């Protein structure tokens, strides 16, 4: 007679969004659809997957990383209710630290990189910037540099002014894309201008009609700028958003 072993609850901790950006330079990013399919993974995830990365995009995560797929299913409700959580999943016989979060079209995974002395210095610098941004009056939102298309880019930081301006709490915004602010009256031409600028790593200023969490609208002047790391790689997009009057037609 076989005895049923009790299920072991995976260890996790709710991530404190005051600590740092959702994703730091050196971390990897995986985005998974609500159906459990891989829709995006960056170069660091590609290195982890190895040769399997050539054919796995668009396929089920379960076929590439079964344990991670189980974790995403297990923590879906927890992440939606409490925000991002830190846990671990084994891959290739080694435990990998991961951060799970909700995205526009399912779930996202941060592959937490080694917090080396250099990385910790970068994280401390980002934390200093975060403390400064928390006090400025303009709304500031920072996203990943990729993917540009849905369900990205992924919001990794929003200051208090951005939360007041939009009516969204930080836990509502982290992991989502700026499309959360768009609605039926948002000018598609302006959105196309943003996509083209981001595709060529060019800064841009546009005036658009955005939507708050309660459905009300407001005109806002948005400045986007790509941010590069010490090696010159673009790792983030920074967006400064100021409410303004409607443009003259």
C-alpha cells in the first residue's frame, strides 16, 4: 500500500517594492501567456535554456521548465492579491532564484541574477535614484527596454506622483505595460509614434489622452528616454508625465 505524501508548500516571500526596481540590470525576463505559453524571453533566459531556446518561443513553458510552470499556476492568485513574490525553481539540477509577477497577458518571471559587488553597487545607485524620484512632483514611470510589443514593455517602477496621477497603486502597475493607461479615445497615431521611437532607441515627446483607474480621462505630456547601463546597453525606458491642457486642433 502506497502512502500519499503531504504536499509541500513552496517557500516564498512577498517582494517589497520599496527595495529596488522590479528587475535590475543583469536579471533575466520571461513572459508567459495566460495559457501557459512562452511569449518572450530575453538574452539571459536564452542562455539558460541553451539550444532549446531556438524552438520554445510560442510553445508551452511546461515543455521547457515544468517546475516553473507549476509555480506560476500555484502562485497566480497570491501574486494578483499581494504583488510580486520571490521563490526558487530548479532548472538543470540547480535552484534558480525567481521573482513572479502579473503581466498584461498572464504572468512574468524575473530570473534574479547574482548580486555581485558590481551589481549591488548598481542596485544601490538605482535605489538612490528611486528615493529621489519618489519626491519629485512629476509622474515618473520606468519600464524594461524590451519587449516593445504586447505584453511589454514591463513597468518596473512608478513613483508616488504617477500613482496619484493615474489612481493605480504600485502593486497594480508593476509587471503591467503602459497600455494600462490607454483607452478608446487615446490617439493611435501617438501610440505608433512611441513604438517607432522605441524601435530606434530615440527619445520622444507626445501629448496624449490617458485613462485613470476609475475610467476618467486626462491630457498628459509624455517624455520618453532610453536609459543605458555602464556598458552602453539600453536597459530601461524612463517616462516623465505631466498633466496639460488639450492640444489645439
